[in-house]
């Protein structure tokens, strides 16, 4: 490992270093990032190892791939945007665009490698079908939660106390073992399953002879077509499909009667970013098991099979050697079923009831009546400045939403929505304040705020890279210097700020924004959306306030949420009024929950009301 000075034209990649009782190590998130850098052979980043004490780099020799530009940096010396985020984080040379969080950073490394080496199809294929692998945030994607949070956390907890966990397997590991045994669902799986049936029939005809030597082990899978497809996907040149059609008897078999596809790699047939994330974690875990409780390995036959299979890929072996990972060659003994006492489900299984509910009988009226009988009904505060408006005519074109790709009618409504949010933020903001535009999209809110509040620092946070890049390009046209951009899921932004704003934060995203504002003791101006997507998660339970919880069950609260989405202009007026009332009640519950944290909260309606079917605003300020 060679320490070098950062280059001003190179993107910086900030990784955590752990120091416990004087021992220096790399957390799993850092090891995963370095493994991917080696696998992709991407050397366009300058790696900055974040340290709390001097002279730690020699201790990491052999764990950081050769060929990388590496230096150390004190935590207090981190650039402003990086300091506001959980690591890992990547910062562009101009220091105003930061990507944070494991999945976001890993996807960015792959995309950057593909830009520099367009011929590396094995790298591009890591992003999976339609480039969606680990794209969704952990709150909504079970795979992202498993790979980004559950597995690394479970393994690191095990490594801290391996002897205390000798008698039980972590729930996340059990969950992964279970998933590896589930049938695979992939794009175009009907065609692959027919190929598999054809192969099975051919194999059966060969096995009809008297010799039993060709019989396979009962515990072995038959990857055949799947493994061939996976390795073809990884090769530089795709294997052409056979020119001949399948036999007619194969074509006529019903889809429901086709054999299931078995896992080759973690998510299915192909080696993807999910496997890259899991390998360093599982490797460390298996080393610990082999050292402390080798008999436990027999309880994880599918995980062991996966671990051995990834070692068939030359790029994996090269990257592992480059990162100091001596991969194990473990025998896959006959599986011994494990029966842990009351195993706890992993985070991916704890996310509570799904949005899809059983049909509700009787509509919202019984729930509304129950609330009313308990003295609870929607209450809206008067809008403090209903005639306030941004002077759109005097602003540069890049500030105005009419310059975006939307119809004139929609652009006018967007202007009206922005009038409401900007008015409220302007009422709260003071010179020197930091304003964060959560779920910023293309920057309609944040760019107007940065332009109209030049003495405030504005940070846009969005997990969709394409939207945030558009916002950065618009701000560059305006020459704004008081604006920054963070591509991250909300949980990875941990900085302090004074005001949080969000326009149409969908479902529980509103509650995540509220939670971040409460943690930072910041004021907030939030317009909720997609009430029907509200559901219990690991972090949030509904109803949220004490009075609603005493009055309504979770299912009854979901009635309110479902009917709060019934506000479209195409619906009959009476139905829209009921929808508006349900919206008000859901947001009243949110506001009462915030007030218990020492906030004064107003629920109000945007003006004009027709600017959006979702026209509620929650405006809160800390009172203590």
C-alpha cells in the first residue's frame, strides 16, 4: 500500500478505519468497497482512510489492494458534506457532490468503471437486470436491507463476541440460508426452465441404463443450464442461443409444470453486486466458525455451496488475493438441520405488514366515527401568507420549473406548490442557516431556496442519481455557490441543519424526514404524499401519537391512509372531501407525535387548493 497525496482532479473515496484496544482493522463496509475496487480494477478514485490516531496505515498493509492511491485523513479534517454523512462516501473534485452509503457508493464505483472500461461486461453485469441491483433503499428492499445492514451487522457482532454466540446462528445468516433455498425468479425464466426440462429429460434417458455410477448425490443441485447461463453472462462475449427450437413436447409443457430454477449465486443465476457485498462478510464469518465451532458449518449447506461457487470465478480469486482474503476450501458435509430456539427474523422480515391489505369492509366511515366519538377530527391551521409568491418573472430560466420537461399546466401547479414551501421556509430561515431539501428530485425546491436565500447554505438529498445530476447541472447554470448535493438514502445523512423541507415525500419517507428533523432539532416544512404506502417498518409504528394509538388499531389507521389517497380531481366531490379529511387525520397523528418531542406543529393546506391533490403541509418549529 502506497500513501500518496490526493489529486485535485480525482474523486475521493472515504472509508472508515476501526481502532479497538490499539488494534487497527477495516470494518466490513470498508472491506467490501476495497474488494469491489479490486474486482473492477478501477483505480480512478483516491482512497482516504478516515483515522482517529496516527500511524495506522502500516497495520493495514495487505488489506488494501495494490495500485490504489491511498492516504489517511483525520475525522475532524473531513470535507463538510462528507462529515454530514455516514461512511463510505465518495466526493467529487469540486467538493459539492457527495455520494454516501454502501449501496450507493458501490453502484457508483461500477458505473465509473464502466465509463472508463466500456468493454468490461463482467463489471456492467454486476448491476443486474435493468441495472437495479441494490438500487432501492433498505426501507423498501429486503435484499438491500439484508446486504447493506443485516448481514454486515450480524457478522461484526459475531466477530466481537464469537464465543458468546457459539450455540446460535445470527438471524440474518439463517435468513440468507433460507433465501438460497428458494426457487429463483428471473427475467425470461420460462425459456431457461424449458431448457432445464430438456436437459433433465436427456439426463433421465442416459440414467436408464444398469449403471448406477451416474446417479447424482441426493443433496447436490443440478445447476446445468443455470450455471452455464451465469458463466455466459460473466464472459466477455455472450454465448449465442441455439438456433434450433426446443422439442415440441417441451414447448407444450405448462409453465406451472416446469422445474424450478435453483440458486447459482445469491440472487439467482448471475453473479451480481449482491455477491460482492456478501463475500467479505461470509468469508469472515466462516473463518470464525471454523476456528470456534466448526460443527456449525454443517447447518449452512447452501451458504457453503454458494461460497465455493463464487471461487470458480477468476476475478473473485484475483480480487480476494489482492485484498488479503485467503478464501477457504471447505467440504460440504451432509446438512444437519438446525433448530434454534425461537429464532428472530432478520430486519428484512421484520418490516411489518405490507402495503397490500385485505379488503376493507365499510369504507372509512366507521373509523372516522370512532375518532370523532373520542374527540379527534382533522384540524387545519390558517395559511399565514396565502398571497405570498415567488417573483417568477424576474428569476433566471434555470430556477423556474417551466424549464423542465413538464406541461405548462403542470409547471404552473408546481410553481404554486413551491410558493407555499418557499414562503414557509423564508419565514423560518435566518442568515447562516443550513436548509436541507430532502427527497429533492430534480431540485425544484432546493434551487429556488438557494437562489432566493443566498445567505443560507442549501443541501439537496436524493437517492436517484439521475435526478440529482439534473439539479447540479441547473445550479451550475446559475453559478450558485451556496448549494451542495448528497446522493444517499435518508438514513445515511447524519449532519446538523436548521430547516428541513420536503415536497411530496412518499409514504414513510415523510416520517423519515420528520425523524431526521427531530434528531437535529430543526424546523420543518413538509408536504406528504402517497399515504397509501404508509406501513409499519423497523423504525416506525403507526399510529404514531399516544391519542391515536389509544383509539385506533394499526389496521384502522391503514383505513385512514388508504382513503387519504382518494383526493384525485377525477373523483366525485364528496369522496374527495372524505379523502381530504383522512389526510388531515393522518397528518394530525404525525403532528401530535412531533409535539411530544418539544415542537409546535401546524397542519395547513396549500393555496390554491387545486395546486395538488396532496396539498397538506406540516410546519413545525422546536419550542425547547
